[in-house]
C-alpha cells in the first residue's frame, strides 16, 4: 500500500498537475479545493501527509492547520505549505505554528517530491517509489 | 571856638554823609527788591501785608495798592491752608520758633483770578523795633512743574511702551490671525487709539485691503474690514509707504500724505488723526499698521511713532513665524502623504507578486510535467496541459495589462477628454462586445430614460467602466440570467446602472471591493484578478463621479455610476 497525500489547492490547473505528478510517482493523492473540504475529507480518511495552499476561499491553510493541531487524533499529520506568498517572514511563522515545511510557488516538482519523501521515510505503509 | 565850630561842621557833614549813605543803601535795597525775579512780600505780626514788590504784582495779579494792608492769608493762601497759616503765625509769636521759618518749601498760592499756582516759598522773620516783621521770597515754579510733569509723563509712556512691547514679544506667533488680533488690541490699549487696523497689500502691490480691525469702542466706530484702498486714488500715501516713511498725520485731512482720503474715508469714518507704518516681510512691504483717532485729534509724539514702528516689526515677526510654521506643516503633510503612497505601493507590489506566482506556478508545473513525464502521458492529457499553459499565459497577460492601466491612472497619466457622445449607442456597442463570446447565455437589456444622445463624457474611460462591469455581471451570474443596463439623466449629469441576478457580494466584502487584487470570498472557482473594479473606480474618479452598489450574497448585484456630464 502506498502513502496517501491530500492536496489542498484552489487553483484547478495547479491541482490537476500536482495530482498527476504525485500519482505518476506512485502516491495515492486526494484533492480538496479549500480548508473546509479538506477537513471533511480528513474526517473520512486520514492522509499520511497534507500538501496545502494558504490563500483559499472559505477556509485558509492557516486555519486548517490550527484546526488540525487542536485535534489530538489529527495533530500528528505532517503538513507542508505550498504558497504564492513570498513574504520573508512567512516560512518561519508557519514552521512555528506547526507546519513541517514551506514551499514557495512556483517550485520545482523535484523539490516538492524531495520534501514529501523526506517526511514519509520510516512511516509505516511505504512500499516502493523511494519511500 | 573855631575848632569847636569846625568840629560841629565836620560832625554834621559826617551825619549828612552817613544819612545820605543810608538813603542810598535803602534805595539800592528797594530797587533790588523791586527788580527781584521773586515776589518779595512782608507782613506784620497782625498778618497784614506791609510790602508787595513788582514781581508780586505780576505773579498774583494784585497791585501793591490793592494788596498792602490786606491779610496775606485771605489774599494769596488757598482756603484749605489759611487756618494752618494763621496758627503757624500765632505759634511763632508765642514760641519764636516755627516749622516754616528759614526753610524753602513748595506750596500752592492763589492768584487774583482764583487759580492755584505752585510756588517756592522762604520766610524769614526779623525784628523791626519792638515787633516782628516777616519777609518772604515767593518764586513761581509752575513752569518747572509743567516740565517735570512732562518728563514724568514721558517716562511713564516709555515704561508703558516697553511693557507693551515685552508683552507683544512674548505672544505665541504660530497662527497669524490670532496673533494679529492680540497685537492690535494691545497696541490700541497702549497708544489709546480709537481704531487700530492691519491692511494687507494685494498681490499686485497696488492696493491694500483691511484684513483685521480693532475698535476700542465698537459702538462708536464703523467697521472697515474688507475695505480696499488703491494706489491709483491715493498715490501720495502709497509712495510714503513704499519709501518706508511712517505717516504721522495729526490732522489727517490736511496732511499731504493722507488728505486724499478726506472725502472717501476720513470724514465718513470720522477719522481726525492717523499714524500709519509699513509692515515689511522678506524685503518687501506686505501691509500697513494703521492707528486712527476718531472724533478728536492727536499730536503724535516721537516716542509713539517709535512704538508704532516696533509694533509693525512684531507683525513682521509674526508673519515670518506663521509662514515658517505653515511650511513645516506642509512638509509634514507631504511626508505623510509620501509615506502613505509608498505603503500603498509596497502593498501593491507584495499582492501583485503573490497574484503572479499562482499562474506562473500553473505554467511551470505544466512545463515540468511535459518535460519529465511526457513519455508517460496520454495524448489527450498532453493537449490539456498545453491548454493550461496557454490559458494561464493569457490570464497573466490580461493581469499585466490591468496592472499597467492602474499604474498609469495612479501616476496621473490617464487623460480625461470629455466630448459629446451618444450614451445609449456606446452602451449597446459594449454590451455586444461582452456578450459575443458568451452568445445567448445571458439576456442583456438596455433601458434609457430621457434624451442621452448628447452627453459630455470620456468615451474611452466609459468603455473601460462598462466593459468591466458588464463582464463581471456575466461572469458572476448563472446562464440565462438577465443583465440590465439602465441610463438616466439627472440634474448634474447621468447615472448608469448595471444589474445582474448573480451570486452577489457579501456585505462584509463591499467596503474593500475597489482595492487592487481584492476579490469577494464567494467567488469560488470563478477566475479573476481583483483589478477590474479598482480600474472602474479610477475611471469614475477621473470623471469626478461616484460609484455605489447594492448587493447581498445570492441576491444579485447592482452597480450605479453617477457621472457629471
């Protein structure tokens, strides 16, 4: 069984491309178009990792992170932010709030995949594809 | 006997000589007394006048014939002091001492017409046979008193002027109008002038206007505030001012510099005396400080002219201080404006960079997919990814165009050229352009109230406003919805409203709706840059118009433009 990654992103094209790459690399990938939909999906099925945009309608990535960290059963799911916001303080702020990594768009898929794999090493459930 | 006879003769001659010498001596004394510049008066123990010299006649007005034999106290001592005089005389006769004896003192004396005259008096008693005679020298000191009073008045005036100038120098001088009011009031009080006014030169330097007036008694004098006097009518006065010469007119109707004012200004305002000095600022005359005496004349003293000049300098100082304070405030204001602008710019750059990263990210991920995974993708997938690249490049180009439009508007580089145009025709054209790519998906309706075929608006800006509002109306409303454009004439111009039946705008988002890159929270997957309404707002501002909206979530939206035309 391969690792399950939830992609939270409001831009349809970026979402489609990210899902394609993750699936081609052997991951199970689910999608949610904002924080609220992501929460609903997580309740149904816990992912191994979340790749999450920040600025989204209805519920932002920051709000989603706060919700997860407040829930003991969900607090341990690693979350990587992927954002178009290039504020210098953005990264350290999010790491302090509990994100495990912070990618600035546009990023190389190689960089994103490297960050994902680093986190999933050693987690149960990994099969092939370098995990 | 001969000896004896000659002895007698010699004795007679000696007696005769002595007698003549005595007579001569007495004559000399009498002449001296008569010619004395002091009045010399003697009285007996009974207080009656016994001698009265010529100077006494001129000083008191009584002749010797009238005075001799009359009690001194009744003739020249003011009633209030008569009792004291009589008591003093009686005490001396009893004790042979007195407070006024052998001293010089100043007292008031009475002359024939009943005026009191200040005199310096010395009394010396001497024995004449068995009785006392009192002689006195009496000197008229009224001239000296007048001079002293004059000196005292001058000293007091100097002190008053100095105190007043000190008070003026301590006034805060940041706000000219306030300071000026204080200065004029203090000046009027110090010089006891009826009116003190400040007249300012108009920019052409050829007329002065009364900017501020202080009236000691507002009920008794007219208000000249706002009155204008021109060099053309009063050349002598203006040339005096231009040469920095104060105008000191005790009789203003006769003074060469001010007599021209007589019929138009002085007489109607009851002005008798004037004292005017120029107020200079940055090397040129900027105003006139004007003192006026109403009703009665005034002989202005040199000290008063000096004081008036000093007050004029205070007004110059106040002008300078207030203009400096004003300049400082303007600098602060423009700094604040600059700071605000640079903050707006920084915010714009930050948001813009964020907004550009999203389409760039879509394009980059598409390119990477095609490059690294191309061999594992289906043909249809590849086509879809290429389509994404194309769509996002188009979107970015549109955003760049809009950013440039905004930048041009913010830099004031968008021209406003209103010209006569046919408003309904222009609306129809834009409606066609917007509905063409969406043929038949919306029902577009145009309503026009009144004749709008000749209104003065900027056609290019109007096109921008309408196409943005219409494409929003189409974009954010369901297929088959109606979009209504209504036009109406108003008293001041036209109103253009664009109404749709779409998703609406949450009330909470309506305030920020016209900010760059702001998009309402309910836009969902509908793409947009958040720049369209910011551009519309600027076009409305250029027209000097206003934009308002009525909307609620899921209740449609109506934008109303009110444009002067």
